[in-house]
C-alpha cells in the first residue's frame, strides 16, 4: 500500500504483555463511575412500554421523520460500539490505571444499549434505515477513533480528549437541550436514560486526562490541543452530530426537514435556531475548561453557519 499505511504502527502488531496485572484502585473517581454504571443498568426491550406507543397516532411525515432521526442516532451509537473495545485494548497495552480498564469494559455495554433503543424506536415508527444516503455518509461515518486508539504514534490522552471531552461533551449538551423540549413520554424517557450514561462517559474523559497531565510536557499538551481541534473542526463542524452543520446536499436538507417536523410536534428533535446557541456555548465551555484545568488553549473554530467560535 502507500507509505502512509506502511508507517502505521498498530498495537495489534506488538507482543502481548499482561503481567504484572494490577487491579487495585488508583483513580477513585473513575472507580466510582464504574460502580455507578454497574448499578444503573437498563434494558432497552423492557424499559419502554412499547405497546403503549401507537404509530397510527402520528402522521406519515412524522413517522418518516422519526425513522430518520433514530436511524441516524443508531449509526452514531454504532461507532461508539466499535471504538470502545479498541480503546479497551489500548488501555491494557499501555497499562493505564486499572480503573479506566474496568470502566471501559462496561462503557461498551452502555453504548450498545443506546444503539439498540435507537434501532427499536426506528423500527416502531416504520422501520430502521440501515445506511445514510451517499451524499450524507461522509458526515456521519466513523470519525476514525478506532484506528487512532490502536495507533502507537497517537498518545491515548489525545484520543480520549478528542472523543470524550470534546465530541461526547457536545452531544451530552445537545441531548439535554432536546430532552427539555420533548413532550412525547417514551422519547423523552429515552433521552433521559441515555443522558445518565453519557454524564458518566463525559466525567470519565475529564478525570482520565487530568490524571495523565502530570506526565505530559508542553509537547504533550500541544498534541492534545491539536487532536481536540481536529475532532471539532473536521468531525463536529462537518455535521456528525447536527444535520444543519453538514455540507449542503439533498440528504442533509432532508435530515434538517425531518428534525423540524419532529421539533414542531415535540417528538425529540431541535432546529438550527435553537441548537446553534447550545452548540456554540458547548464549544466555548469546553475551551474555557481546557484552559482552566489543563492549561491548553484551543484555536478559534469557524463554520459558515456559526461564524467564529
């Protein structure tokens, strides 16, 4: 293949070195998150009263919009299912705190149930759509975290900071906004359940990176800054979470219209005029927190629909 591919050094090519195996608590905050996850399990099949949802109560346009919305959510959650095991392997390879290794063993399960409940909602309202339109796929396809997690030349702190402290923090804030304006009980409950899990995911990221900072110099901080900036500019601002940020196309316009139909009916979506201030505020909050807690200064981001952030 190319020289770029030849230079890729995967941890899968390294000999396994498991021992000495340490399992004692070294990061109590992350160990607490692990225990909280163990006691906060829920089953997508039983947590919602599916029989109480009558699809006939909704217009054909609303049912199609719901299928579109929750299929899109399932695509995103599936990416998390694939990235979690990769990061788990990386944590074990790097012999990071056992607390992080234990926590990520259950994060995979949490992301799996987010994907399943998204799939079930899409099915309930007319059928899961198994792939995006070709001209929208680039916005919602994988953000490359699985490959980064296995790349020996990319420090694990960079991957966690970009994925969790940036991308997951943004989606947490957006979901919180949508949950507040949703009136349909089952859909509102779904967002609330996912939010409980995502709150722990976000907390993990900040705890983890903070625990690694003492071992990083100025160069390590610069690499974290660059990784986060790349995630925001090339993934978030390309429409990975929000359809109106995606490049203009027939498919992105259809996604935007579906979200507007759902917003008007209180069915679990929002629109640009309401989401934009939430999104902009999220990025500003992330920038402020990284500067305050990590002494990392993020660059200014730009998108035609938001201006400079």
